[in-house]
C-alpha cells in the first residue's frame, strides 16, 4: 500500500475511529467531512457513518478514469483493503442489527444509487457495486 492510499485510510480513521468508548462502541466524529456522503449531509447512525467512509474510499480511488489510472491501477488490492476496513468497522459496531458484510451489501450497496453510479471512463468496471 503506497503513501496516497494510506493517507485516504488515515483520513477516514480520523473521523471513524476504531477506538472503543467506555460503552464498547466506536467513537465517531459528528463534525466529519464524511457527512457529505450521508443523506441530507448528516449521518444519523453508525451504520450510515461506516457507509459514508466506504463511499469516500471508493470515490477517492475509483471516481473516474483519472483517479483510477493514477491510484487504483497501481494498487491492485485497494478494493480488498476497503472491504477489510469495512468488515472490521462493522464487527466493531454490531449494536444496530446490521452486523456483517451481507447486511451492509443488502441495505447499502444493493439498495442505494451511490454504489450504482457510473465510473466515467473506466471500461472494466461500470460502478462501485461492480468493483465490490
């Protein structure tokens, strides 16, 4: 994993800490830049915040052909890194009834348009859902 990829994951970690609070729940920063990836600019649940982090990472590496060519193409395991991060965060936060990758896929990836938007100029992958 190169420096650019590490920086994007660090950006997410700053807003979505994997440090547990006293109640055993991960600490989330409500003033996060990730709110723009939530409906109406506000994440209403931890599940929404994790979704926002996932969307941020996908956009950071795959939003269009220029980003895809410069970052993702040279770091072929980026999707796997995102899925490992996603699984880890979901396992930390099982309190809302959405506690695994399958639930996340059904409630977020398969149901929301953000994962189905076309990646411009990339021939092999039509959208984020296709990458995953």
